[in-house]
C-alpha cells in the first residue's frame, strides 16, 4: 500500500508574505504661453545740421541726409514668441504732415519734424512709418531687432529757422 | 477447541434505529495582515508661465520659479501599516535628456520642457522616474509632500504649448 494513499492529505501552502500594494495616478497639467520679450527704451542724439540744409522755400518739403541716424528696438528673452506687432506712437504724435513725427521741443525749429523709416534699408530705402502705424514682424529666434532710422524733415508752411528739434513716442508691442 | 475460535465470528450488532451521524471539524485560522491604505489620485493644474521665464538659449537649462506647484500624496486608513515604499512612475516617464525629470506628455508641447519632481521645489530631494522611496508610518494617515516645476532642457528654445505629465505611483506596504 502506498503510503501516500493511506495518509490524510495534509498540504499546507506556505504562502509567501506577499506585500499589499496600491497605486495612485498623479496628473500634472500645465501650460507654457508665448510670453513676452524684454525691450529697452531708446534715446538717441541726432547730429546738428544747419538750417541751410533744408529746402529753401516755404512750400518745400524733404529729408536731410546729414541727419540720418540709425537705431534699433532690441528685443531679448523672446523664446516662445512667434512675432509681434509694433505700434509706433499715436496719431497725436504727428505734425501737420501725417507721416512726420512732430517736433515737440519747446521753441523748436519751426516747420521741422522727423521721418522714421523701418527696415534694413534704414533712412535711404526703408519704409516710412507714420505715427500710429503698426508694423507686424515674425520672430524666429529668442532675440529680435527692429531696424529703424530717423532723419530731420522739413514740412510745408514756412522756412526752417534755428532751434531745438526733438520728439518722443511710445512703441506698443503686442506679442503673439 | 474453543467454539468461539472454530466458528466464523458471526456477530451482528442489532443496532437500534439510531440516526446516522458524522462529525466534521471546523478550523478557523486567520491572521491580520498589515493591510493597505486608501490613496487618492492626484490631479493638479500648474500655473501657466511665459516662455520668457526660461533660459533664452538653446543650450540653456533651468527651472521656472513661477511654476512651483505643491501637492501631496495622501494616504488614509493605514492602521497596521508600518511603512511603505513609493515608486514614482517608470523609466518610460523619463524626459529624453533630463533623465531625472518627467517628460512633457502634453500633445504639441515643447520637447524641451521637463517636469521636475522634488520634495519641496526650492530645495527638496529630487524624485526621479522609477525611483523608489521608503517611508515609515507612525499613524493611520500619511502625507507625502511633493512639488512639481517646469524645467527647461538643453537642445532648443521653449515653445508655447502644454506642459503636462502623468505617472503612476506604486505603493507597497509593510
């Protein structure tokens, strides 16, 4: 007789002390938006020119080559920004000629103002920016340079006489 | 010769109509295991930050302080549990280059954004994907404090989009 058959079957499962487990899902949801750039204010001194450099008739208009002054709006920290719209001052910054920024100097030289040109062609071949114009640019890097150039311009109405010339305007930059 | 020895033993028990019986032994053996805790899933919304909050060079690496997001894994009903080992996700949750952080799983999200998990965002230990951390419990509840933050990895500039991740925390009780 087989011993195994005669004995009660006493089988004990020696269970391993399986560790109990649980799990929890952690979900973190956030977003990065385009953000903005850092942009510095610009102050430029423009060369003195003689009144004789301007057109010599009351009705004459024209820019002055000797006053060409390049400057840039330099934007940094732009990663994620795909472009921006630059609004160049407001219509209130215009002289009697709509595309000329007015001479805001106290007792300033009469019949003068500034042309602002935009583009790498600067004052020679850049595009004239009228006060209040919006310029839209696409960015492809974390920095952007808006190339600008200023020059004195004579507006119609009288002869230019000596005096200070200055203007200022606020560029409003809307990012995308 | 003893008659009893020579005869077949014919002994018949004239049993009364006694009811048939059998007996069965009932053994009840048990023990109380340490058990588990109750743990809730965590869903946190992290702040939206501008891309300008990150280093502005392709090679630059760094965190966005504005994204610091505290949260915790809360365990309750733990009586009998003396501790647990927490495993934070798996290797598959790792960021491609910032291997100690979680990858951005948001559709269309920047590949240069990782999510860095720490005990506290400003200086706590890093809990990287698949890392195992053992903690001892002394009460019936346990709170595992954590903090998540966005981290820029090297390789390119951050672009706008989702910055999200998710992972499973596997908790093994002692």
